[in-house]
């Protein structure tokens, strides 16, 4: 493990490799403190600050064990809990260092390369948990690894049998997974999973502008490129009217398919005359009908990862420990 940094039970922006054969475990100790160690070398244990999570939105927001390099782009091996454990996913695709007792939300996103990789630095990997059966998914961000062939073969290989997209120009279905097919923001994809698994989204660390996609006249299978849900009218504001004043979108349909393992299979229809708003969500897919073709502008950008101000974390952890000692 290189350059260990710990605060408030958080370890991030580190290289965690070579912890063999049993991997890394987080232990519950007395007084609600914790430790991270090599299973095979208990003497190398480093205690960390008591688990007091700062208030939401503060500069000291909780990191957990995110943004670490585990020795492989596919992330850590997480065999102990499997995919669904207490309602939360584990990482079956990982081939990096093993973790014991972690949940996916604690160590994801992880780094796709060592944290000290030269500019623009390592790309974060945000896994999308998918349940067995059909899902309708998308990526809100421009990806550093966007070839479907490379994505499918990352780590232990994605357990999918069919991935298809809809070409709104030719009005035909196209199978993804062969060389030359890509996973791009603002598009959407039907994917048939043979079992529960994780779809690894390797987000680009290069500076990118918000994506733009042409919505053709008629039906388009598209998605929202945003960090958070938006109303239909907010999401499609750039495609409401063409440059010469003609009507753009007129109808949006949310099909009854999950966008990931923990969403429902809700469906709805929204038109320009609908009285109540509907929300479009990142990572989902939608049918959008256009009276006239127009460009849809996205909202997300990418760039090099920005490490937190470690001096602030250090000062905060010292204050936490001081307060605990005085109690």
C-alpha cells in the first residue's frame, strides 16, 4: 500500500496492491474506530480516526474508500459478498486486490490506473449494477473506454448476451459489442444480462465539452447527459424549437425497464401538453419523438480528477481526535 492517507475512516487516492493472499479488511474496533490492514500481517495495522462523518455538503464530506487503485482497472476482487449482499452489490468483475467486508458504494468509483499517473491522470471507474434480464441503460459522461468490445472484456468479462441500440437515421436496430461500436452519452442501449453483474463506466479524465446529439425526425432512443435528474422540459430545452422556429420534441416515453439493479420498472408518457412534470434520470433511456430534427445539448463535462485539500482533512482529523480525547 503506497502513501496511506487516513481521515474519518476514509482512505482515498492511494495505490492498494500486493495484499496477498487474503486481501484487505476493515475491522470494527472499540470506541467505533476502525483499521485497515494486511490480513497476513496484522502488525502492519494503521488505526484511523473515529467514524464521525462531517455534515453533508461540507468540504470534509465522507469519501469512504473511493478513488483508489487496486492493481487492475476492473477494481478489487469482492468474492465474499457476491453481487447482492444485504441489498447492496459487490464487484464480481474485479481482478485487483481482494477486499473483505466492503460494499461497492464504499470503494466505487475506483481508479483505472495508479493515483500518481501522469497528466491527465487516472480515469475514475463508476460501475453500473445490472440485474439479470433486460435493462435500458446509458452513460451520462464521455467515457475514456467507450468501445463496447473493451468494456465487455474488462476484468472478468461482462455477463451479457445481447446489447442493442436504435439507429434513428436508418430506423433500424444495431447490435453492439463488435469492434467499432461505442457507448456514448445521450444514446441509450437495451442490454440482456445473463446474471447480476456490474457494467464498468471508465469516465474520461480529459477535458471534454458537454455532448451534443442530433435527434432525428420521428423516434429516437436517447438519454440524459446530466449529473442529476431534470424535468423533461429542462432536459430537452435545447431541442424544443429548431433554429427557424419549428417544433422539435413533442412526446417522451419512459419504457418499463430498469436503468440499474436498484431502480424500479416504472413507465410513463409525457407530451408537450401534459399538465404535470416528469423527471428524466441519468443512466436511464427514453423514447423521444421529434416533429422536426434538432440538436440536443447535454450538461456533463469531464476533466482530470481533483484531489481534496489534504491539509484540511489532516487538520479536521486532528480536531476530531482532540474532541474524542477530551470527552
